[in-house]
């Protein structure tokens, strides 16, 4: 009996106990069982009691970790609806061809991964045969299921596509050889193989994160009445090593909180990552179970195959289950490679009860259990788990399937630490694999040491069965289809033209101009509902709170409370059909939202127009990997870097002062990067973006791009739009004014300079233009450079055309043709941004920018610090002219003294 004095105070002491005697009886019973039958028996009884309580609907906290056994007992497994022997043959062909493809490619030095699909084959094949809905599925027409394939398993997916006739031998032989245009990408890459792959996943951690937000976006489409995709299910196939990435588990709570039972994670727990065990001294399955249960997920463990049933039936003392929970993963990996004698000594020899249990088992039985029998390698176990996942409601499900990495590849591969780096099998190893898989491939097929591909024939029972199963499920999978979509109707011209007249005497930040434009566009009767505003808990910073009551913030529960600001005009309104995705403080989550929305035109046949507005510093610097994922997935939409530039944020300092996002954006071929200065430029760029991405594209124009716009929170006068500048705005440069049109009346023989400014820097440039004329007699023309990056890309294309023998002049050279004097480019970003165009400018070229780290101070002080304020521009312009002999050298020294530089 437990000493009452040893019992620590409990939180339950705060609650009323209406029958203390009954409570004491229960406690005494537990003490008695512990003393009489031991702590393990007592723990078992408590587990059973808690299980019964949960089944009765009692509100009790769940256990975070269960025993190291299958969640679904063999006796509870449903029968598989299909021909299991035929599916075994199909899987054998796919295992063979996946290994053959990589091995044949190794002679070219291109590499590949064999071991991952070998361990996960049944996880995929069971899904393809019975669960994964295709695009023609009757219940999920046009959408099907969304499959996030583990990148290193791609050879197995290609092998299956070869078996069903979607790929041929020549294509398999071009695995990882894409330069000729007929190759297969190493991993799931929609941009490289757009008819097959939907989701790029091999940047570790982004697949799991995106899968959660895809499942959430499916609910968003359904709840908003855009399209009912409630029958679509999201399947994410992950590796246990991949779960180390913080993004892999970053949104688990969101998935549980919103009850995303349309989502299933399948984690291949082969206990190995690239260099060795995932948790050498621990148990990754148990760790993941606790993590997912704690987050609110339904957890299904698929650990042991049928061969283990006999062992568990013989375990009358619980010693086997206890031993399984204490053996670390690295030791299990060793068991998979050692003989029965070693296992008897090191596993069963740990306590007398296990020694006795081991005596009841033959060596063959021990070898079968520890070498072969894992739950993830048995179709019935996987089938039962998938069926249970689909029937579970109210929460997402994670399936933890234990496998052996390199399974069926032979002793040289299975469970070896180095198998991730092993790219080929020898001919003898292939023959052993053939015999194990019972494939009818004769020795004569191995010509000159080359392993052959295997195929039972286009009209074979295996292929007919495979195709019949896929037809019943709605067609091939994975498959990406862009159904012919009618261009979205263009918004009324007046929506954009309203910015042409400028703001008059009112100062307006370009951030506010963009928000106002969006407010007008979401009112459009034709396309307004297709806008998806995304913001990471900074809507008030960007002046978007006015959209709350009109559009509503999406929440699957609606609004179950009365908001504190309900009596205000712009109150915080959540709604089940809300349009705004306000993600909280997660730029990664917001980007995952954006990717799901931006590719809805392909995933669901519904074009959506997402715009994601964020602190520019927390965009490309923080989530550039997802920008690559966005481009790879062929996403379309508008990324908006607000509070942009290095000096426009007063007092925020280094971590908020963005001086380099356009540099990072320039590295992404799918990103069209603009740094607009004025409200009418924003309107023109958005109008063009809508046409290109969602309207009538021009011949040869790639619609699969996205726009990155920088906008500023500094209120400034917004001028009226000059005539004839639309082409220049879109292409990246136009002359905003001349010294004469600005009313500065320079002398006829005045020295002249061309000032190019982008974004907020245009305002200091205009001030410098006036100072140069009035104080130094220099005529300056001012140009607005809306996109240094697009100017560079156009020039690069012109250079490439010249190499092909085509005559083409870069736009930057055409635009500046005849412009007198040198060129001085000014940016609130580092000089590398405007310097992108330097080599194509025929005039003398120099630049000013905000290089270095940001700092906290006033805007004026920060600009003086970086040497980009109006006074610094004047001095730089005079220095450039002085080098040409067009102004006295003394003018530069005089100007520095005058302005205190």
C-alpha cells in the first residue's frame, strides 16, 4: 500500500470530491494490484480503463504514447478488396524497374535513390490500388486526391507509370538527364514534368507543411462555395528523418485545431536518415506518436507484420512488449542484419521471461520476424491503416509505418547506414532480387552486364488489373492536369484608371494605394470572389483592417464569440465563408497558403488570385525556399513586400530594414519583380499581371509566373500619370519628366544628367533634380525604374538572340537612346539591385544604394547614413559630371561642405 504521506499535492485537490470514500477505494484497488501483480499489470489495467472511458465519450486527456505494437490488431483488419497475389506481382515489377532505372543511369554518373522506394513500396502501391482518387473520380471530379510523394521515392512512381504505359524505356533511360528535353527529373518537379507531378516535395519539410495548408485550402474552397472539394483527400508521404525539419511539424496544431480529417500523413519509419539512424539511442516512432497525439492528431502505428502475431500470443507476462519499448532504433537496425543466435542473446536474453519465450521459437521464426516482418511491408496492414484513416472524423491522421530501408534489395543494402548513397546493384544482386520477387526474367536478358527493364506485356493480367483499379478510382495518379480554363474577365478599366489622376495635395503611401486597389477589385462581380487575401497577423500594419467586416476572416468554425470591437465599424469579423486568410505569425504558413491558392487552377480547375502581403524583410529572406517551391509548382499570384526598402521604416532597425529582397527575387526565374514608385504604377502592374496570369496571354508568353511588388509605408504625394508610359511601366523603365517639363528652366548649355530612381527613392531623386537645377545649374531628367530585374532579363534575352544570329536591342538601351549625359541610378536597396543593368547602358553609369546592415533612426538620418538622400544624390551627380569635365571639380568639394557630407 502506498504511504499516504508520500502522495504529492494534486491539481484535483482543488476540485470537489463528492464521495472521498469511493475515491479511496479506487486508489486502494490500484495499490493492491500493484503489490500483487506488479506495476506493469497495474499500468495495463489503467490503460484499459482509460480506453473504456474514451470509448464512452468521457472527456479525459489522451495518453501521448502507447505500447510499441500495432494500433490495429490483426483480428480487426478488414479484408482487402482485390486480388492480393496480383498486387504482389505488380509491386514486384515496380520494385525491379525502379532499381533498374537508377542502376542503368549510374553509368552516366547521374545517381539516384534506390533504398527509399524499396522500403515504402507497399505504402504507395496499396494507395494506388485502393485509395488514391484520380482526376476523373466521380465523387472528386476535376480534383481527385492530392498526393505529396516523398522525393527520394520518385523512381518507384516512374516504374509504375512505365508499367501502365505512361512512360517508355527510353524515358526511363533518361532519368536525371533532362537537358535534351525528354528526360525525367530526379524528384517531383511539376515545372519539369507538368503532366505527372503536382507537388514538388524534395526540399525537406516543405511537403508536409504544404500538405496541411492544401487540405485547409480545400476546406476554404468548399466553405466559400467556390467548388465542393470535400471528397478530395490529401496524402503526404514523408520520411521519419524528414520530420527533423521544423517545417515538417510547424502546422500540426493548425491541422488538428481545424479538424482536417481530409488529411493523412504516411511516415515511412525505416529508422534511417541519410547518414545513419534517425534516433540511434531512442525510438523515433514513439517520439512521433507523442508529438502528433499531443498536437491532437489521430495516430495509427503499423509496426509489425503477421509473423509477430505468434510472439505476442506467447507473451503472457508482457515482457516482449516491455522489451520492444526499451530497445533503441539503432539496435533494431542491427537486429535486421544479424543472425538468430545474435538476436537470441541480445534481444531475448535480457530477462528470464524472454529467454523462455525465445526457446519456443525456431531460428527461422526469429529471422522472419526481425528480418522481414514489418507492418509497412504487408499490404493488409497498410490497407487496414488507410481504411481507418479515411473513416476517422474530426482530426487528421498520421500513419507511422515501420519498414526496412532497402527492403528486397539484398544483404548489401538492407538496413545499411550507407544505403542512401548506394546507387546501383551488381548483376548478381539483381538476380538474387529477381528470385526473391519471383519475376520471370531470364539470365539471357542481362546483355553485356546491363540489367534489363521488366514488363509483363501491355495486355498482361498485371497491367489490365492495374489499369482497371485506376479506372475505378478515377484515372491515373499522380497526374497534373490544367483543364482548358476560360480567361477570367478583366476588371473594369475605371478600377485602374482611378489612380491616374494622382492624390493631389494628399500624401498617400503606396501600401495604402495597393490596399485600396484590392478593395476595388474584390468588389468586381465577375472575379471579386476569386481574390484570396493572405496576411500574417499584420493586417492593421498594412491598413487592411477595413476589409475585415466586408470580406470576413476565414474560420471553419465561424465566429463563436462576440468580438471586443463589435461596436466599431471595422470590427474583427470571422466567418466560415470568410475570404481573408489571416494566418497569425507564420510567414511559412502564409506562403503555404499562397502556394495552394496560386495552383488551384491546376489542382482543382478553379483559378484563384492570391495576394500575400508581408513585411518585405520577412519574405524572401525568410521563405525564399518556398518561393522556389511556388515557381516549381507553377503558381500564379501577387506577392507584396510591404514596408519595403532599407530606410523607410523609422526606428525598426537591422532586422526589419530590407535592402536586398529584389536581389534574392532576381534569382527566381518565375518571379517578376517590380519596385513601383507611384500609385498609378501599381495599378498598371497589377492590371498587366491579371492579364498575363489569368487573361489572354500573348503568343509565347509564360503564364506560370508570379509577381513580386514592393510597396512602402511612407506617405508621399502621388502624382498624376504621364501620357504614354504604360509600356515603360511594365517593361521596367520610363522617363517620368525632364528638367524642362518639371518647370526648372535650365540654361541652354547646362550640363545634363539622367537620374534613374525606383520605389520610394524616386522622391529623393526628384528633390535632387530640383536642387541640381536651382543650386548648381545642372539639368537632370528623372526616370522611374519600375523593375531593374525585368530590364536585365530582357537584355539577357537580347544577348542570347544575338548569339543565335538574330538582331535584337535590349529595351534599356532603346529607352535611354539619345538621353544626354551620364546615368546615375538610385535605390533604397543595395547597389547590386540597380547595377543589374549596368553593362547594357551605353552612357557612363554609376549607382547609389543602401549597402550594409540596417539601423534604427529617422528616415532622413538613415538616408544620410547610406548616402542616398537628395543631398548625396546631388554630390554624386556633380562628381560624375566633374569626371567628364562638364562641371568644375571644385563644385563637388563645395557641395560636400554645403550639405555637411
